[in-house]
């Protein structure tokens, strides 16, 4: 059987890293088996679904490189791939389920169900099956009264067992799984109906999803059996439930947690391959002694049965470290190409980039490429080279601590005097002049000697190598900034 898996997000908010981890595992599973990765949009929640959220999800998937074989913008044999456009299929499936007796109309209100539960002393929560065996006359009378109803699936007696691809054998006693609603009283289909119906029509063979949906699986397996009976489903897919992603305080990572917002990582300059590498580690490992790998290596090695069912903790520092490892694998040219949009976005470079700025960027990048762990750090390090002189600002805290002291002023003055005599203006000559004036003549250690100079000309204590920075900045601007730093 050709492997067919799907990602089916709801466009109801900012994309969550847990959603991306689930998409990644499905994508890798499909690619490993030479199967099909389906991207389906579950937008039946009309009130909460937004175009903004949908665009964000699609944009994120494209940025990450998780390409889909069927879905929005691609099409496929089982479209449309938006649930909001598949209403006729759901209405037909529901009518056939009711006709075959797999579902029945329920006229109970929530208050009535709760009142009966309290009167009986039952501790079993949920629906009590009161309308399960109503006769035709009673149903007709309720309908004549205009009493609203919802269709409920008739759960089988006994137990439901499946071999979970991550957790092994799982069994639920159906007495603890009440008959559940398939649609609202107004006829709008619910997730409980549309998700399995879509999977059946799209011939999804494996459902890999979060552990939070584990309790809904026996309900869906029962529905698949009913869908097979009425000729919609050909088989029941295999299930695998991925571990929770935990945040601070060992609590499940929620949409309110800052580290949960997947798009924020792109905005902060993470590489897609760095973020995906880290998310893959939230439940899976390519080897016991190895954390850094490419997507291609993950696809080759990925086995869903190797996923650890225990909760995985999201560690932002490790995520940053994994991203840094991928940054350091890139060539200087590739980092430049990828950093350019951030340099424009953050106002470091104009758009379009002038030939002079392009040349300066190419000269400067070799001095920062190995120092940056995220793409946004390129702009942080190089802004001093491109900022107009009237807009150049020295970090106030660094200035007070390093430049404005008596010793700092003496260093800046000595550096200014020494650099006035440098000819030609090159990193080597600048090095010689500052070493002689600050280290040899003033007797300062290099860390102490060059700190005030670095802050005066670059604006802060962290910068590319000082002598190369001065060469790239040029004589006029370097001396001007040193002079401006003298109180």
C-alpha cells in the first residue's frame, strides 16, 4: 500500500511549533517511504478561521521547505483540500450513517443529560445514550414539535484496541467513550465527522498526530468501521501519537508561550534547517551521540517506531545551539544571501542595495560569518558600517562604562593621535599603530587597550575584528568617530 499521510491544521491562530513538529514527522515519514504528503486545511470553524492564519501557515511551510504533494496551490485527485469546500461530502456521509443506523438523532439538551447523571449518581461523564433507541413515533413527534437534534455515532459495545505506531497496543473500553455528536443542530459538521471522512476519501494510510488526540482515536476507529460499512472508507488507517512538547515548569507548551510561535523563529533569523533539526529531536534521534543532521539524513533514517512516547521538553538554548551549528556549515556567500532580506528589513541596507554598499558587504562578511548564530546577528554586527554618520549612535551603557572614564578617554585620544599618522589605511598598518601606541607605550593589555576604541567606532563592545573594522569604515569616518567620543 502506498503510504499517504497528511497535515491538517486549523487556520485559527499563529502556527505553533508543535504543529510544525507534527508536520515534519509526517513529511519525513512520507519521504522515507516514497509516499504522499497531503496538506489539508480544516477550516470548518467558520468563526475562528481567518485568511491571515491560513496565509501564515502556508508561508511557514514554504519557508521550512516542507513541500506537499497534494493540497493548496498544488491540487490533487482528492480535492478540494479545504474542508469549507467539501460540505456535500459530509452531508452525504452523515445521511448514509443515519440511514444505516450507525448514527441516530439525539434531542437531549446538555442540562437534561447532566440532570439525569446527577439523579442516577453516575460518575461517567458525557452523554448517557438516552436517545439511542428511540422509536420512530417518538422521533417523529419530537421533529413535529420542532425540537432540535444532533446526530450521534452509535459506539459499539466492548473495547477498541489498536497497535499505536509510537505507544504500542492501546485499549479503550467503549463504556467510557459515549456516543458523540457528528454535527451541530444546524447541520454544520463537526471535526469528529469531517476529519475521518476526509481521511477516508483521501485514502490516508497513517495518521501521525499529537498525544492530545489519543482519547479521540477509539471514536474515530468506530466511525471508520461505520464508513467502511456504507462504502466510503476502504480501510482504517494506522495511528501514531506523538509525545507532548513541554515548556517551562514541565507544562505542555501552549499558544501563550513565546517559544511556541513558529513564525517568530523566522523573524529572529533562525535557519529553517536549524529549526527543523531541533524540532526533530523533540521525540526522535538520528543516533544516541548525534544531534546535528540535515533533512536528507533525517529522511533516510526516520522510523516512526523510533519515536519516544515520553514528553519532550522545548529548550530554547539548545534550539539556538542547533541553529548555530547549521549556520557554521554555510559558506560566507550563502550566509550573505540569506542575511540580505534581514539587512533590508531592519534598515541596515536600503532596498535596492547600492553598488557601494554591496561591495562593502562582501568585504565585511568574511569577518562576521563565523561569529553569527542567527541571520539577524549579521545586521547587529555590521550596522555601524552602513549607518549614515548623522545617525550613528554609541550604546549609552557601553559608552559610560568603557569610553567616558578617565582611562577610556586617554586611550581614545592616544588612538586618535596614532591613527592620524597611518598611511596607507590598512588593517595591518592600523594594527601596528595601535599596538605601539596603546600596548607598548601605554603598557595596557590588548583587551583593555582596544575596548574604548571598539566602542567609539562601532558603537558597542561586540563587533567584527577591530583593525579590519577600522579599515572597512575608512580613515575619515574612523577618525571622526574617535574625535566625537572625546569628551
